[in-house]
C-alpha cells in the first residue's frame, strides 16, 4: 500500500509505504519499484486485488528510460500550476510513466486483476483515477502532444523531447481485469441529500462532475444560491445546494490555498452581507491542495471579518492566498486524514432572507 506522508496506518500483513503528494519524491520512486516487483512473476493462477484511489499519479513515479525523477517532479509541478482539469493531467502523466496507463497490469504476467476503485475524478472514468496503473488503455503519444498544444501547456523540455522521440506502443497484452467503482462523488452527494431531507432541508444536487476555475465556479454557485433565496426557485428555502467534482486554480502568484479555499473566498465576496447562507467546501481526503486544511467555512460576514483582521479579501483571492485570509478569521476546515477521497464536496445552506 502506498499513501501520502502522515496517512499510513498500522497493518498486520500489509506493507504500508508513504511518499510525497502532489509532487513526487524518491520514496514514491521506491514504492513504484516495490509494486512492480510484487506483480512480477505472477501467472494466470494468481489474483491481484488492486485498491485504487486518487493520488497515485504522484505517489507512484516511475520515469521511463531517458527521464529522471527530477523531470517528473518538474512535470507534476507544471501541470498543477496550469489549471488543466484532472482528466487532462492524468492523460498526459500516462505517457511519462512505466507503471500508469495499465502498465502495472501488463507486468502481472496474465494474473487475474480485480480493481476496486474509489473515484476522485469527474465522470468516474476508472482509467483516470491515479492514472490507471491497473486499468488497460492509454492515449497515444500524438494524442498527448495534441492535448499539450491545445492548452498551451509549458512542460519541461526533457519531457517534451521524450514525447517527440517516443515510439507508439505496440500491441499491449490484454490482462484479465475486472473493475468496480466502490465509492464516488455521486455517492457522497446522495448521502448528503438524504441527511438534509431527514433534517427538513430540501437538497438541490447540481452535479458531481463540476470543473473549471474555482473562483469562477463559485460565482455560478453564488448566482444559483441567490436565486433560491430571493425567488424560491427551483426550491424554496430552506434548501442546501450540493455539488462535487474538481475545480482548479491557475496559479499566478505564490500564495497559500487550494481550490476549495479559493472557491470559498470567491463565494464569500460574491454573497457578502447576505445573512441567509452558510457554506462548506472541502476536499474529501482532508487536504485542500498542498495545505493542511480540507477546505473552509464561509458566510455573509466572512469578507467583512477578513478586512477587520487587517487583510483585503479580494487582494488575497487575486494573489492566490485564500488560505491566509480564511485562517485569519478561523474559517479553515481541518479534518486531518479521512481515509477516503471522492474529490471535492460543496454545500451551501440557504435560508430565507429577512425583511
């Protein structure tokens, strides 16, 4: 088992390895080699049970011939700062790995493979979760080159050179693979909706696959929340607006804060002064990007309280420093490791406006 630092747990028979996330390190390199060794020499009479959740793209770096760990670190850093959706990032990562894109399954010598997947990707494509180490299929080099060009991504020169020189895969083995999604964002929203109904609050589930710039997605949520509060459509208050998926933040400055913190600060500004809403946005694994919070709480007073604490909330958002602004008003949501990862969870509780 491979997980991020601080997320390991004592096990009697399972070896637990820890490595860096979201930018890989040498411990991840060793973990990838350990997994490759574990499946080598297996045959048709063997069964591999693969428990996969998000994060494996970074936790299992395995640079192909001609590339180094440093190259993969620079690649991951560039992708994380690009604002590209996770599906695009993981499609690209598959071309720079000796383990992802089904390659680990191909190394298993014809062994039967059972994938049990906790999905953290919009749409629940099993091959996109952790870049699919045991799920057959990967894009051709030409497809990846087209993705990079279409989005204007600035990736390390060594990686681009490798991609141009990379021959297309030959006919890959067809391993015996069974795949099941055992947890997902849709299931988390369904559970939240059931709980809201039990409390007498109408649930309004938008989607489990929302993507886009966090601050812009927040503005859409703010508009829908205001519509429900003031016009009672599509549901009258009290109502809770629920959504999931994975937003992104295109980094322009070196502030602190992940996508959920950025979403919340943008929402707090858009609905400043409104007494009828309270909101939570968090990454279900307990870590919002690279910080120590899962996400944040905001309400109609958050922006004013940030100013009272001596910070400008709009400037903090523009400088990609939502973490510092929300920390100043005790707005950070801290859970520690949760033991799961079905991506982002957002809930906006909408009451009836006074007056």
